[in-house]
C-alpha cells in the first residue's frame, strides 16, 4: 500500500519521513500496567493507568542509515481515584539527525475508557498533540479510538482507528489505523507483541518486540524492532523503560 506521491519526497529529503516516524511513534499514551500496549508501542489499548497511580515511560529509538538520527521520548500519565476512567499526562520528544538538526516537541495527552476490556470488548478515546518548542507551531495531533478484545488471560488483540495530523507532511490530515496481538509467555512477566499500522494514503509499517516486567513489579523493559514498507524502507530499533508509582 504505497503512496506514490509522498514516498519520493520522503526519499529525497529525510526530514519529512523522520517527522512521520516521530508522529507515529509518539501517537499514543502509555497503556495499562498488566499488558504491553502503549509506551514505545505504536498501537494502543483501551485501558487507562490503574486509578490512583501514575506511569512514567521513557524510550530511545535509533533509525537506520536510510533516515539516520534518533528519537527520545519521556511521558508521564496519571489516573485519579476520583476519575477512574480518565488518564491524562504530558509528553516530551527530542529528535536529532545530521540532515535535519535537533527538534523538541511538547504537548498534552489524554485517554478516556468508555468500556473496560473485562466486559469482553474494551473501547476508549485517545487525544494528544505536540508543539515545537523552537517555533510554537503545532507539529502533530491525534484523535484515535482504541479497541481491545481479550481472547483469554494470556492473549488479546488491540485495534486503533482515527485521525492523524502532521504539519509538514505532504498530506497533513490522514487516517491512522493499527492492529496488534499480545501474548504473555513463561512466568507471565514476559510478553511478546506484534503490530502493523498505517497512515493513509499509502504509508504502512510493522513492529515487534518483547517486554519484561520482573516479578510483575513496578518496572518493565522493552526491546523492539520495526520497519516501514515504502521505497525508503526505513528500519528502527527501540529500548524503553517504564516506571509505575
């Protein structure tokens, strides 16, 4: 599913593609503590952070030589006991690369859970946006509906559909979609993830990885690898850490 108008521009100039990678990687807030969705994963689930707790996500992504550079994210999100269906927080992103210099983006994010996954199908609503600290311009924004369908206690599916804005893209307004499968393995403090996602018109990718949460405690670690299916065929690798408090 290639966009023949957007991809050549991305191939000739690393910054538009890099901004698109940023928007996709930063699109979603951190997910619930028990599973792997959210954080450095691109496809999110329907659930919010456990009421009365907060979650700090940080990760670093390194792009291959096709794009070059890297991406750092730091996100903090909380759910109050008095508002158990609402998760809110803020996110900071830092991009760097030889062809496009440095950029810092900061903005709010929120998630509302309308129906928990324990009911059989979880449904939520996610909003976030990011403003460039150097210019004050709105760089990215997202309004997405995440749906979670648990198969059993060890496997579940997550689906996303919504609107994505990237200021400098050839098509600033576009539809975003994604699908993810998660599976707990071993002693259940390890989970595997595979996801596919896309931005229309014509931009698709995939990511897979493992999350380890030692002794089901407050800290987990991510190791991920992804690729985008276009004429550039950029690859990226991510290491992340999540702390719940």
